[in-house]
C-alpha cells in the first residue's frame, strides 16, 4: 500500500511514531536523542518553551551530529534551565546578556570559522522579549551580515520571566502586567505585535520559518532543514505560557494548535524573502475558540463582550489566511 | 627643539603636511611629533597642525603656542586668524601666495621679525603645474627645506613617497623640488637686497 | 624596527602581531583609525587567520567578543566614550565571566555635552567592573601595552583595557619601535582557555548565581586583580628582557627621590609634566612626577611607597567625580591613609582642553607654596561659569546650558590654540 498515512498529534499521547518507518519518526521518539535540556529543570507545569526548546535543540543536535554550541538570552529558558549550581544543558551553552544572544552567536560562529572547525554549528535562542525588543539590533546585525547562526525565538508573547509584561510580540488586546484589563481600553490597546518572521524575511536571509509546539514533526523538520543550510537562519516558535496566558497547563499544545488553526499564527517557511511553503489549516476555527481558554483575553468576553475587538482579531486572522494562502481553495459545487 | 605650526583650511592637507614633516625629520634620524589641532574639522574651516622636531625623545604634548616656524597654506586666513600669535622673534614664516609679504599687507608685522626669514611662495601655482590640483602642502615643505635648511629636500622627497604612491608621489616630489629651487633663488635675492 | 607612524596605526600593527583571531568593532572617534588599520590588514591577508566583523553597535562588539572568546578565540575590540557606555552591560559581563578580551579605549570625554576630545571619563566610568586598566604615556607604550595585555589577560582569565589618550596619542605621528612577529610569538603563546565552549566537553557558562555564591564569585575577580599586582611588573620585566625597553609596570617615578612635592597623573600628560618638573627643578624646587601605569588593579602599596616621603601630593587628573571632586585622587588617598601630608586635587583637561606647561607651572607653584585649594579646576573660566549661574538665578527659562556658554565663547574656529 502506497498511500501515505498521516498521523496527527492529539495531545501529549502520540501513537503515530510507532507505526511510522524509523526514518520518519521524530527525534523525540528515539531513545538515543541527546536530551539536550535534561529533566530536572525548573520550568512551570505545561511550559511551552521548555517543550519547544527540547524539540528544537534535540533536532539540531541530531542534524549536526551533536556538534552544536548554544548561546541563550536571559529569560525563562535560561533561568529555569540553569539554577545554580545545576545545569540541564547537555551541550556547550553560554548565557551572556538579555539583548545579545544573536551577537554572542555571531562571535562563536566566527571563532569556529577562524579555527577551521567547519563541523561545529551554532544556535542562538531567546524569548520574544530578548528577540523582538532588546535583542532586535543585534539580531538585525546578525541577519544583515548573514552570520552562520540559527536563531530560535520561543515566543510566548510577553516578558514572562519578569512577571508577564508586554513585549512588542504581545498580540492586540492581550492582558499583561503593563497592559492591564482595566479602563476604557483594556489590555494591549495599541499595536498588534511586531512581525519578526516578516522582518527576518525582509533581510533576505537563507531561511525563515515559523512553527508551534503543536506539530512536532513540522518543528523538527524545520530545524533539520535550517541546519542543512549555512548563513543566517531564523525560526520563530509559538510556545504558549500557561501562567502568562492564564490557561490550563494541560492546554499548551491545544492552544498552539488553535493559534495555527484560527489563522492567528501562520505557520510557513521562506527562503531569501520568498514564502516557499505553508502549513495549511486543516480545520478552520473562529478566533473565539482560541481566545476563550485564555484569561489574558477574558475581558473580551466579560459582560456584554467586546465584539469590536474580537472582530478585529478575526480580521487579523482572515488577513493572514489570505496573505499566506492557509486554507485550501474549495471548489464551489 | 624646533616647533612648527601649519595653518590652512580643511581639505588642503594641513594635517598631512605636519605628518610628512615628521617623517622627513625621522628620515634624518631625528625625533618628531606631529598632531592636528583639535577643532571641528570641516572642508574650508580653519585648521592648525603642529610638528615638533628634536634630537631627543619629545615628551611635551601641548599645542604649539610659541612656534619657531609658521607655514600658512591659505593666505585668506591671514585676516581671520591671528596666525602670527606667539611666533618667536627669530622665527621663519612661509606663506603660500603669489604676492610678497608687503603686498599681503604684512609689512608692519614683518618689522617684528627677521626679514630674510619671511617669505612667500606661489605654492598653489606650482602644485597646479606639477600635480594638476591646488594642493600646496608638499610644495611648501620643499620650500621650507630651502628656507631653513633644517630639513633636507631628500628627506622631504622620502616623506612624500611614504605618504603617496606612483604618479602622485612623483608629481608632488617634482613640485616640492620646484619650490625648493624657487625659494633658493628668492633667498639669494633677499640677501642681495639686505647687503 | 623604527618607524614614524600614527599612534592608531602603531596600535593596529601591534595588535595584529598578537595574532587575534576575532576582531569586531564599531566606529567611534577617535578609535576609528585603529580598527580601519586592522580591517585593512585582515582584508589584504597580512593578518590571517582572523575574522573581522563589522558590528552594528558597541554593545554588539563586546557581545561578539564574548562569544568568540568563550569559544576559545583570541578576541579584540576598541572603543571610546559613548561607545564604552553603550557596551557597559557587556563590559561587566565579560569580566564577570572571566573572558580574556583585550580592548583599546581611546580615551574621550562622555557627553552630554557631546565632545569628541580627550579626557579619562570613559575608562574611569568602568573602573569598578573588574577589567584591568593600563594607561599608556606614549604611542610606544600604547603598542607595547597591547602585547603585554594579551599575555596578562590570558594568564589571569580576565579582560584588559589599554587606555590611550584620544587624538593626543591616537592621532599623533611619533617614532615607535615595532617588534618583529618572531619576538611577539616568543613572548605571547597561543591562547589556552580556562573555559571553552566545545562539543567534545560541554559546559554551561553564565549561570544565575544567587546570594549563596555571588559574593564569592565577585571576590575571585578581586583576587585575580590582586594576583595581577604581582604579575604586571613581572610581565613588564619579561617584556623589557625580550624587547629591550621598559613599558608598563605598576607605576613609574620621575625625579621623586628627594621630592617634597610629587605630582601624580596618568597617560600622555605625564610627558608635559616631566618637562614642567625639569623647569621647576632647575629653579630649585624639589618636585617629581609619579605616573600610574596600572590603574586597575590600583597599586596601593607602590603608590604609598613612592609618596610617603613627600610633604605634599598633587593629583592631576583628566577625570571628575561630579559631586565629590577627584576620581584618581580618591584612590590615591586610600593609598595614603594614615599618612600626614597635604593633598591637592587638580582637575584639568576635561573635554580636551589643552594642558599647557605654563598653566602647570603656575598651578604647581601655588601647590608648592601651599596656596592651592584642596580641589581646583585648572584654567576654568570662572567668568563664564558665574555668568551662567547668574542667568539661572534671574530667570527660570534660562535655556540650554551649553548653548549659553558657547555664545559667551564666540567663534572657536578662528582661535589659534
């Protein structure tokens, strides 16, 4: 039988891997995976970032035959993974500052190049705050020079480690500690989030991709693809934060999937500024399905509800769908 | 210690002149220090550069307030900047101009100094003739070699070839030599008049 | 080999002789000629293998150096003034992590008001961070100190800042003796890191350290600087033996043996001071100069030993602690605690104001006669200051300070010096 069988993750219990050919199985399915971020770290229950980092770094380790060095920005990942005197990292890892992960990555890559160690690859990683705000300058510089670094942004849409303050990645209307759900315009009333993937594409770097923790195969494939290329590469991963989003800790993967399925978070790949592939929405859902389980959007549903803002968010989703072609064209009967 | 102060405008190679002078002195086995004045630099704005020459290590680092030598690359500065400020009574003055000292209206200033040490050279004209551009800096160094004997023409030529290369270097050397010869003749005349 | 070149070029060539593997820098006056020189040497293949990275800010420059150094590469950068402040977070990070980066600071004033000329406020602003700070008096010393700096930094695993006066040294043409590659190679072995990012032996660098161990980690930086107090003179001696001249060390005393008055200073102004002292000595004044070469670690014992026989100490500094007075003089006082002598702080040369022999002679004569106030600002235009203070007393909307003062000064371009 030649028909490919599609398996979908339906939560944390996955059956697909065992029925797939070995080479199609995920890195996570292997007992030989590097487990780059070892258990024992101090992440919250249901932390999307811990999950995303494990998926991404293990995939990068396999793709590089464990010849990988990581630079990490200050943030949740750095804090929960290295509680003094312990570290969960099984690969060479450096934390320098909040805003310089990309530049530190550039430095490591330069050192490897000058020493002729071609086989050693570099990733730089951080949260949305360290990437879209304070680390933006260094990131753009790294892109512009096409330094040989894969930058991974784990986007939970706010400065979570310091107590859930608004970042330039915070979506419109979301409640954060600095955009409280009070007053005539509750939540993040200005802006709609800085679109880092599009900005990365504007630098025309070899590879840009977005992914979520809801699709493990997709995320791993993108990391593998990225590591097969050289030059500046950017991967933007949506990682729900139960605490910051006010969601149940068992909803992390479900919310990531809903973000994709509403169209609010387009999942795609691009090379040198041109979109090359998109992850189509299988089963489109209205934005409310995604917003309701999150207390950070609760004020949109309180009392009479804020239909206008919800409509605005829906329009954003519609625009993404149109812009990236996220829904299969349906033949009219 | 010999202290030389060079005046000009931004874009005329005043700083380069001071640097080349220091290289020429070095070539002659002497210690030399050259540095620009620290004003805002801008094409056309007045610029000053300094050069000290000595036979021992030079430790002093202040701007030159009592120069032994004054080189003025741009005569339009004469009535804007007090270029003669602090010049030693025995000082040398070399001005880039077709006109003489008196014709420049400097007769009474000239009274304060030794007349045979105050000369003008049409350095821009000489530069245009040999280099094709109105850059009088190297030219004036050639003239200075003739005026004072404190730097040799060979050393000036060497310094020019260090700074510039190829045709431009040779053109500047030719221009500097031309100025050297020109000034030699002018000094003979001055001495003839003085006698 | 003897050559007559610009200070910046001398430093660029000396740094190149040290075989740096990663150079990253962002342009800022007056350091530009140094990195331009190095950029050219890399591009034309003279300095190889070396990665020269044009970074997008000083913060990126120090960060790239951090990454490169942590990955085992000998790393170098250069900056001044505003640039040093912009990278300040990374500067502290580098010393906190113990990475042996060498950086040239082409000393320049810090704004506001914006000023591109020389004083020591930039390096002084970072004197507490853990970087070693060496000051050069001449271009020869500047180039020599860079060679010593790499050796010192890598032995101790601590970063070193080589401070040289912007414009006064960087843009001055002077005679220097440039060492050979063979001599530098013999003096400076390849970099052997204490910690390195290597897939063969993974380590985590940069952990968060709480109250349980932070003090100990920071103390170790201090311990390293204390070790440096021994090592700096030794390296200077090793340098002298190989290259045939004295450069560096902790302090250098000039005519202090029987001096009743000693002037303490750093950097290029020492040269002008020595000339002034020679004149005063010729007049029978018993006066000498103590040049501080290593500012961090501050050589308390050496300074005390040099000064304890004097009656009075004048600290002449191109730095200023707003609200207190001197920066260097405060450190010197620590060295002299318990001793009975007159201490004078003279703040001079801020923002590039020329320090002249005649002003120094006048000021020192006052000091020798004990007529000098404890804190003076040499050549300060009190008229200008008082006019502004009057202005502010008389009207609330008195306008921007700098603009008011500049109007008083008038046209600067037509001034000779």
